[in-house]
């Protein structure tokens, strides 16, 4: 069995070289790398900022009076503890948390999700304006900024690009290849040999996982990114690549030719990519994205790459991905057994 699986996997890799699949998965990370180096800083949009304040922490009276007076500029949320503030920041329900700066007397520190985000700049500008109105040319109230996300703009967008690569291979490349084997009757011919359905399915899943890991590795080599927890990062990538590879094989079985497979793949690809990737900039999408399976991969990637989290903090996510991948694999196996569909 192992020999047949290895032969099929090597054969699929050879086909991937022949039909330029490897050129595609190598070109996309290269395109991402060039794009990241051309990213411009966004223009700050003035608006109402949402600030979290700790209930048990007493700030300077003058600061509190000015924050209370600026109701049109500042919306205050009272927090029971710093952990609640971190959670609300990650859920995008507040823009920042104001605490006393332990390193500088009579000053404040700001905790934000991203150091160079629009919200951070807006908070600093708003508090600078309040300080000038209250004290004129006095020292700034906020003298320190701490970010929950580590790294610059390139690293902050890395989870989005990794998710794009995973979904691209899972929903565009794999369904097309499976549909091609059905369309040309290659799959039926293979099943007339000692190779059985389970071996063929395992080989296809291994192919998808190898393509995904190769693309992500090439992206990291180009950008010189270094994940905080390498084992956790690889583990969640393997779970995600297994899940969406199985999903892609299942979609391939639903189609009778390559054209319909590509169309169906795009129909799944964009709705799974965009809400998760844009959840950082939209409170509405933040509420919708957790309902999608792609978010169960995107959120752990963000936590590991940007927040120094570990796999133990995302048990639900990797179990969800493995269970969904197993279900898709089982459905694909059932379709293979009904050979009249081929």
C-alpha cells in the first residue's frame, strides 16, 4: 500500500511539473513579495475613537475630565481587567486601551492591536489635540505605545497571503486536476490496477499538502519571515492544508470537466478568502468571518505570527480543520465508489 501511495504521489508531482503547476505556486509568492514592498501607508481618516479604560485604575483628573468632555470624539468602554481589553482589541470592538505608564510618572501608555494602524494614529492625534486644549504646550499625556501584534506591515499581512495560497491550491488547482483525470478517464484506468480508491485519495491529499507547504516555504524564504513558534505554525498549516486539500478533491468529483471545476473552485475561493482576509478592517466582517471554515485557519495564523500564541490556545480550530477534512475525504471516497459519476 505504501509503495503504491508513494508512486502515485511522485507521479502527481511529475504532472505538476509538466503542466506548469509549480510555476504557478512559485510565481504567486514572488508576486506577493513584490507587492508587500510596494505597500503605501493608508491615509488617516478622522472619526470617533473607541477607548478602553480599566475600572480599578485611576487616571489624572484633568485627563478624565477632557475625555468625558470629548464625547463626540472619544467613546469609552470600561474594562474589568487587562485581559478583557486584549480580547476586545482582538475582536475589534475597541481601538485601544489607556493605562498608566509605569515607566514614566504622570503619563499614560496606549495598548493597540497594530502599532502603525490608522486607529493608533487617530488615537494619538486625538489625545494630542485634547492635551493642547487643556495644557497648551505641556508634555504629552501618552508617552508609550504597546502593540499586541508583533512586526511591521509585511508581517501583519502575512496571514492573509498564506491563507490565499492555501485556498488557491485547494480550490483552484486540485479540483481542476481531479476533474481532468475524470474527464480523460485516467482515474478509471488507475482503478483497474492494484491501486485502490483509498490509496489514490491519500496520494491526492499528500499532493495538495506538499504544494501548499512548498508555496508557503517559498514565501517565507523570499520575505525572510520567521514564525515565533515553528512547531505550532507547521502543525496548523498541515491541518489547514489537509482540510482544504480534501475539500478541493471533493469539489473535483462534483465536476465532469476542468472548466466546471475551475468555475466551482472560484465560487468557493473568493467567499472563503475575502471575509476572513478583510475581517481586520470591518466590524461586520469580524462577526461573519468566524462562520467560515477558512477563518479557523486564518485566526490561528494571526495568533501565531503576530501575537506569539501557541497551538494549545487554538484547540478548537485545528480539531475543526481535521474533522472537516476527514468528512470531505469520506465524501470523496463515497463518490469514487460510485464510478458511474466518472
